[in-house]
């Protein structure tokens, strides 16, 4: 017997946002999560008085028109979290100079113009194009979730959809060093400028300028936790420690899921917020190998992963002048950072997140909570367990050069490898952003009806805000199918 209108498999941000919107629209929803907490990559954990954000540095979507905020408002829980807007968004350190990525785009352009006076007109032209692309991305995203009537693929997405970020840079900027500086967020996606899509990079960079880069006071995981509370308070369910092992289909229609051989739950609609390959293999199994899209849609490679070193302790961070998100680039050659030989080398870039710069509640008094992100492919090690202790030492040595005294001041140190990320979230090879963010990324489809996708594998893009958009999109599609909407 059907107990729920919709079932959501996985409680990553995409799944929670989909569930939240459906609950707000009056649907009874069941969210099933294999872990003991919600959030997937968007979680935090505590050790010896320190709170560490497991993965996410900062994200957009929390401003008053933001996609996550709309769900919080609907659930009546916006006041339950305190958000912190980052300004500067980031500090990028190069061998001979530093660049502050101000929250205000004009200030950032001014800073770049003073560092690269010969490139002032190129910078203006570059950001004028990037602004235009982002405006179209925003229109298109709003169309996907039903808050805009733009129903044709906007011009700039068509125009730049097949273009790499390097090509976009080359059209306006001559100085190779400035090109590197403008590519400082490429390590987020784990792709060099020559491979990453211009539209994906624009979305990543511009969403922070346009809607703000935020963290949540007390740790980003608070957002997932309060979304769970909001969903439950409205009479829907979130169950933890409950892994979905099968999607049941009847006549090409998703009708139920199984959590063990004896227990299934039925619903009108199923949303998958989990790794696409897992969903596809479930569909292939239930359809007896007939699900055409599930076979066809595994078109892209997974994005790359991260090795993360978490350090809690007493350190002197005065040289960072208040910045809480820092990119360190020992080499000016951006492409080098993405070569296999650069992994864990002293010359490769590293990202450092220090939420306690802005939120002292995340560490004991006078101490800091720090996460250092080394971009790396899962295939780098055949046994992550074996190499982990050595990689922790190497990363710490590298950090010691950037933050002298960090080793002796540390009270707590631990690390997560791509294997940890894979095990924790089920994402193939610990992929940080779903599919690799190459040009021509497309949304996945399925020939199974009543099945929807939410999360960073859906094709809307990688990262928290893109996953949130895909969740709203899935909910919108369900609303339109059950209530005769015009989607
Ligand atoms: C190190 C790192 C740093 C990052 N930094 C940023 C950043 O600064 N800003 C940003 O915007 N993005 C960042 N990202 C990317 C961002 O975290 C992700 O793109 C986004 O959070 C993915 O959300 P999702 O909804 O796809 O779900 P996921 O986070 O992938 O969660 C999926 C959930 O499904 C559950 N699940 C899996 N299988 C099952 C099953 N069979 N049954 C039940 N439950 C299941 C998992 O346990 C998990 O909770 C980062 C990622 C990483 C790894």
C-alpha cells in the first residue's frame, strides 16, 4: 500500500531541497539516507571541541532570492540558522604577489587592473562577457525551477556551451599570469582551464559575486540538519541508517524502493539523489537489462576527488588578514596543478579553509579549525589506507611553509581520502562534483517514468547551489505531473 507521495533516495543537499519543496507544496515525503546524518558532502563533524566542515568551503543560494533560501522560507526555518557572508570570498597566494577576491566584483576587477595595468580593457571585456553568460545561466536555472518564463535555451549558453574556459580567457586576456589568476577556482572542479567548460566556470565564479558566498555558523552541516527538522516538522519523514538497495519498476514505471529483501516502500514518485551509476545499475537490474537510458547515459567521467587534512589547534593566521578561504599557488603555471605528477608535490596548489576566522564557535577559545584540500584523482593510489599516513605528513609539511608553526600548534589532525569520500557518500571514486565539468554537460534522462534525479549527477552542474537547483527542478516536475502544471 502506498504511504508516501514521493520517496527521495539520499539526503545530500539536492535531495533535501527536493524534499523540502515537495513538503511545502503539501506532499508527504519519505527521505532515506544510508548514513546516520543528512547532508552527504555538506556535513560537519566534531572532534575535541573543534567543528570541521567535512568538505564544503562555501556556497551560494542562501541570499534572499536564493534557491536554498526559498525552501527554508517555505519550511519556516530560515531563522534557525545564522549565515556568514564571506568578504573577501578568497585570498589567492602566488609566489610573488597575492590577490584578494573581493565580494564586490567591481572591487575585484579594480584590484586585478592595478596588478595588471596592461590588461584593463581585456579585463573589462572578459567580465562583460562573463556577466552576460551568468545572466543567461540564471535565467535558464530559474526556468528549470519554474520561477522564470525563459523557455528557450539562452543565447550565451548556446554560444559558449561548447567552449572551454581557456578559450574564453584567450579571447580577452593576453598575460599568461593573469589567465592563471582568473583560473584560481579551477581546482574546485579538478579540471584545468583547457578542459573545464566556460559555462561551468562562469557559474562557479559568478554565483559568489552575484548571490554571495556563504557559510553556516556552527558548521555547514547545520543547514542539512535544520532542513531535516523542517521536513519532519511538516509531517514528512527522514530515516537515517537506511540504505536503498533496489528501485522497483513495473511496466517501465518506478513504483517502490527496497531497503532489504523484506521491506519496500511505495510512492507515486521516486527521486534519486545518489550517484548516477548506482541508480542506473538499480534500473538495469529491475528492468531486466532493458532500461535504455541507464545504459546510454554513462557518458562522462566522474569529476576528480580530494584528499583533505583537518587540523585543529593554535596557529598564527595574521598574515591572511581576515580571509577564511585561501588558495595557494606555488607555481604560476595553472595547468601544472592538474598533472598527475603534481599531486602532493610542494609546487602544486592547495586550498585552505579556516571557518574560525569568521566563526569562533567552531573551535575552543583562541584556536582554529582548518581544512586543507589537495585535489587528486582516486586512481592516484591503489590502497588509500596504506598511503594515507605518508600523505598526511606531506600535506602537513606543505602547510608548515604557508602557516609556520601549524604542526607544533596542532591539537587534532586527521584526514579523509577519496576512498573516505566514496565510502561516505557513495559517489563514484569520491567524485567531488558529480560528472567532470567539461563543455556540453547535459542533464541525464531516463526511460523509466515517475523517476527523477536531484544532485550533482543530474547535469545542472556540480556544487551545492547546482545540486539545490536540480532538487527544485525534480520537485517542480513532480508538481507539474500531478497537478497539471505547465512545466
Ligand atoms: C572536498 C570537497 C569540497 C567541496 N567544496 C565545495 C564548495 O566549497 N562549494 C560548493 O558549492 N560545492 C563544493 N563541493 C561539491 C558539493 O559538496 C557537491 O557537489 C554537493 O554537495 C553534492 O550534493 P548532492 O545533493 O549531489 O549529494 P551528495 O552530497 O553526493 O550526497 C548524496 C547522499 O546520498 C546518500 N546515499 C548514497 N547512496 C545511498 C543509498 N543507496 N541509499 C540511501 N542513501 C544513499 C549518501 O550517504 C549522501 O548522504 C565540494 C565537494 C568536495 C568533495
